[in-house]
C-alpha cells in the first residue's frame, strides 16, 4: 500500500487516482474538523486544504506525519475563513473569541439526543483555540507532539489549552443543561460522547 506522501507526490505528478485515494483516506476526518466550526462550505474547505498540501509540498520538512501536515493546513484554512467574519479593522483574538461570537452556526447537524446537541453547542461557545484543541484531541485522537505541531505551540501550551478547554466546557454545559448529573456524566465520559459524535453526527451525512 502506498504511503500518504507517495500518493501526494503521485497526485502532484498528475495521477488523479492517487489523489482520489488520498482524498478518500482523509475526507471524513477533515470534514469533521470543519463541520462544527463553519456555517457552510465544509466540503469546500476540505478541498482547499488538500490543494494547499499539494501546492506547499516542497516546503514540507518531512519530519512529521502526513496527518499532521494535513491538519496544520486545515487549521490555517479555518482561521482564514473565520478572519473574513471580523469587523473591519478589528483583529480576532482566537484565545478569547468563539465561533458563536463570530455568528457561526453550523447547519445540517442533527444530534441524536439532547446531550449530544448541548455538547456540540457548548463546544462552539469555547474560544476557537480551545475548541480546535479539544476537538482534535477527542475526535481525531491527535495527541502530544503531533497536536503541538498542528497548533503551532509548545506541548506545555497544548496541555494548558486542553485543561482550560475542559474547564470552560464544563461551565458552558452547566449553563445549557438542566441537570447537574447530566453535566457530570458528559464530562466524566467525554471520550465516549466524542466517539458517538464522531461516528454518528459529525461525519458526512451524519445525523441525517
């Protein structure tokens, strides 16, 4: 089986089948990454991310996995998308500004139950930097040095973002959920809730 980078290089050389295979390997993961953070156009952002990887292949150092390379490009595309929503002349601080603050309200996501719906809404209320960190950690299982590379920060900063992200997520769930027990069960079993969202709600066609 060809490696990801072998497929990428073949694609750059004009092999469409190689491009299709690489696209199929990672489309679902990238679609999940964008779906809870943009109002529309997740498919377009996935395509833009792949195109950016093809165009910047010569600048890639080769000391990280293709997945790291891909999600680093996806993060850049996301922030470019969100930057377009800022007020004229006002820079966005993604350490404090959430997707909800920017008026982003994803369409087409239909949660299976109340807990899933509220968890997705609570994630969108986190500062974007924290939402990105938590969703990559729980939905895509990107951890440690790989997550630090994707986010472009030291590992210590990643740990701080994850810790702070969980703290604020709990606060938002407390605001949105009627039952303290429901908040506690969601936070205690966050891995399982994330797995359910990953498989049944956030993927292409999920929740439909």
